[in-house]
C-alpha cells in the first residue's frame, strides 16, 4: 500500500461548515482506502477532542506542522477538490512540491 497524505478543507466560519468538511474528509479517506492506499488525514486526527484545538493559533500551527512532517515520507499527496482548495491545502501542496512528493488532484463527485 502506498502511504498517502490527504488534503481537504477543514476550517470554516461556523460549526456547520466544519461538520460538512469533516464528513467530506472522511469520505476522502474512504475513497483513498478503496484505492488500496494507506491514507493519513492529520486534520481529522489532530482536531479530535482532547488532542489539539484548531481555534487556538499555537495548537493549530502545531497540528499543521505535524501533518506536514508526513508529506516527505509519503508516496503521494491526494488533494480532494470538490469543495475547493483552501489556504491550508495550498500550503500542503507547496510542501509536497518542495519535497518532491507527487501531488494528485481528485474529486469524489456526486453527493460523496
């Protein structure tokens, strides 16, 4: 299995938007698994209750940096773009390009 970093939106102006983004990220992880990959979506892992708080800037930065540490070690970065490409995703793409990690753009389509 190829190890793949998942890039999808997380942050949103309200809880409903975050909930939508989390549901989408879960669908992205499922899609990656069904492709025979071993995905990591650090934005789903690090934002769980009791780990890091995304609304605290220092903790958000810590989580982002921890997620980016996986990119050079991965076989690829899968950018899921049905909901657009966020600023955070753009940074992840730039980290991948700088590390020479292949980036693949994907869409789930439909009502994922």
